[in-house]
C-alpha cells in the first residue's frame, strides 16, 4: 500500500508542478495573456487523455505480468528527453500562437507527461490486483491531493525561491525518482509472475457501462473543465495574468475531486445544489455590475468567481462519481473523464475564440451545469421516488434554468449593444464604447475586458491629444517627452 501511495502522490505532484513551471517559463515569449495559460492547460488535458488512453489499452489488452515490462521500458525511454527546459525556436505566430505553444510544450515535456498521466489509472489497476477486495478509488483522491500540494506550493514556495532553470532541472530529477517508485509498485507483480488469464484481475467481473452512462461521464467532465478555464480566463483578463490566478481555480478544481472520490457521503445534493444556486446567482449579479464608475474590491470579485466555479465543479464531479463503475472498469471510467476534460479544453482554447466575440463560454458553462445537474437528479429514481417530488423538482429546475438563461443572455446583449466594436483574439476581448455623445466630453474608450486601456476625444480640437496611459503626465508620456531624441542639443 505504501508503495502505491508514494507512486501516485509523486506522479500527481509532478504532473501539476510542471504546468505552472512551463507556463511561467514561456509567458514572456508569448505575452501576458490568459490564453497562454489556457493553451497550456489544453496541452496538459490532451496529454492526460493520451496517458489515460495508453493506460486503458495496456490494462485491457496486455497480460498483467507483462504490463510492468512495457510501462517501465517506456518510462526509461522517456527519461532520454530530460531535462524539460523548453527552447524558443523559429518565428512565433503573433496573432494566434496557439499551435506554437502546443508544439513547444510537446517537445519539452510531452513524452514524460504522458507517462506520468498514465500512472493514476494504471497504478490503481495494479493495486486492485495486488490488493484484491480493497477499493482503488481512494488512491485517486490521494493523487489529487498530490496535485493540490504541487499547485499551492508553486506560487508560495517554488516561484519566489528558485530560478526557472533550476525548477525545470529539479522537476527532471523528480521524474527519475518517480521511475524508481514505479518499479517498487511493479515488483509484487513481477515477482509473482502473474501470466495466467485467470490471475489478471481478482475483481469480480461486472457488466460494461452503457453508452448513455459514458456520455454523461464525458459531458460532466467537459462541463467542469469549461467552467474552470472560462473562469480563469475571465479573472486573468480583469485582474492580471499571474500564477496565483492560474493556481487558485485549478486548486479548487482538484479539491472537488478529492472530496468526491474520498467519501461518497461528502457530496450531498441537499447541500451542494443550494450552494450552486446561490453562488451562480452571485456571479450573475457580478457580471451585471458596471465597474467603470463603481469598482468592487478585487478580493470580492475573485471570491465570487471561484465560489461559483467550485460549486459547479463540485456538482459535476459529484454526479460523475455517483455513476462510477466497479473497479474492473476503472480505466474506462478515467478515460472518459479525461476525454471530457480535453473536450472542454479544446472548446475554450480553440473553438470559443473562433465563434464568440466575448468570453461567452463562461455563460455556456454555467448554463450547462444547471441543465446537467437537473438531468442527473431526474434520472435518479431514488432521489425523486414520488410524483410530488418529481413535479416539484422539475418545476424548480425549469424555472431556475430559464431564469439563468435570461440573465446571462441579458448580460451578453447589454455588452454588445452598448459597444460599437467587439473583437476577440488570442490576447483577449476588446470593446470600443462611445460615451457622452453630443457633449464636449464626447469620447471613444477602448476596454480590454472590464479594464480601460485607452481613450480618444472626438472633438476636432482634442482628437490628437494623448490620454490615459499616453497622457503628458503619465509614465509613458514622461518617457517619450524626455527621450534623448526629443531633447534640443546644447548650443542650439
């Protein structure tokens, strides 16, 4: 048990430590945009999916006695790509460097990351065979605890104290430790030589999960991923692109997995559905606030965003765990979990910027959570055993979803109707607003999210007068006015 606990914790720690390390490493190369982080998240979600798919194929197609040989050989080969220090090569696509980031990360850490990602389901599969009769799902909670320690430790301990180059070398050394601990876990299987088909799995066979259940797993995982990434995008655009605002939402996301997988009784619908209703309601109110004239404390904004995200993910993951299969199908379950997460990442990082002119994926994620939560409860015959309960909940659910959809649509319409230009690219959402039309204060203002980034007076006399960041008394204005090229040479 100790060997598996150490291996699962170590692999999860390395998986989630490498994400802020590499994102922080490449951020100066691609500019301070929340899309840099969400693109990194997309890469790691797809890498996680590849690792889970590999683990599923290995567990289902290869005899148990041979699995350690295959896996440990690939782990050793992947060590040839260390250290993981990325190198900037070629010309960066200025407008949409998504592909550049993905290729850069693949070259730096792709192979080791897939091997690490495979550890969570594969080691649980081995554990179920080495320790029959003991649930392996608690190891997944331990895995998420290791991920949480890695994330929280990065902005507090690692980033302030260690240089980026040292961080990548330290991570590479940790990967070597992971390889050694994996061998420790594999030793009971190797020593017993379990090569007979009857000995490959000591758990009682169970019926395969239906396709409807697999679709629900995927949708719930995708919905949680969308809410996580969309909330991170929104906060980073309105506050700052800093590791803390990357780590905080992702840490809370992991906490929901820890809670849901550690104890079934910790996810109570009677508790979390009301919390979801209140927190999402608070977020809708926040979205409707006009911060141009009356700015709310950033701490309150972050608290509201993260509370709503936490409640959404808690409900999505809680409902997903309620439908998990027997241990004999755990690699299948984790494969669909990773598939849903990757779908959410693809939607937020690639599809949404192409089809939306704002961060509307947050609105879609909130609405989808409400719809999926209600659908899961309606499908649960034990929860709604009587017609009275069914009709009461159905009425509450339909009214709640309709109200949420109305106010989210109202917020999007309000932003679009008041602006004269809306654009979205890799570096965020831009709106141009026209204010005080018909007065001497008539101006056009440029907003990046909710933050004003420029303005121009519309009167003929003042159109060319620099304003905001570029005013004569601003830092930029002072730097320009005192630049040597603008100074009169002595003696002239």
